[in-house]
C-alpha cells in the first residue's frame, strides 16, 4: 500500500499574501485558489493550503528538502528580503545556517510566524543525530 502525504492547512492572516510568499521564496509555481484555500504545491505533489483566520494562529513547522543549488537561490532570497534566519529551530543562532549531515539547513518565518526550514540532506542521512 502506498501512502503519500497529500496536504496540510496553514492558518493565515492573509492566505493570498502568505501563499504568494511561500511560493516565491521556494521558487514554486504560483498558488492556486480552491475553496477556502490558497494552495502551494511542492515537487512531490503535496499541497500546503493557506486558509484565512481571524482567530489566534499557533505557529507550526514545515520543512522542505531541496538541492544545494536551490539552497543558494532560496537563501539568496532570504537575504535579499532581509528576513531573519536561524541555524536552529529554537531560533537562538540568528544569522547562521547549519551543516547537519554534511548539507546545509536554515530556518525562517512566513508572514504568520510559521517556522519554515530548508535542508539539502534528509535528517540523519549523513549520520547526524542530536
Ligand atoms: Fe525540522
């Protein structure tokens, strides 16, 4: 039986702006509107569905596996926009990236405070185990 992760919902103050931000930062196709969602689709066909809320937003965490070349592009956009970034999920290492598993990784936030992460190596693929 094949089980593929298909979609998740991200609460947003402005789903349109938020989805556009995510798609632009990751270099993905423009978001599509479907029902109450602004959907961003990753290369493996999973959807991140932004939905508007006026209520409290609990920050969630979303990580994306990318190539070294894509890291250069995305990290370049993070710096162009002067976004804060961190090497760690606790956000103690401001302005740094990590090199876990012999790759590169960095954390930054979407407009709602959701913690986004890009990594070039799957967790543990190079023996890193915190
Ligand atoms: Fe993570």
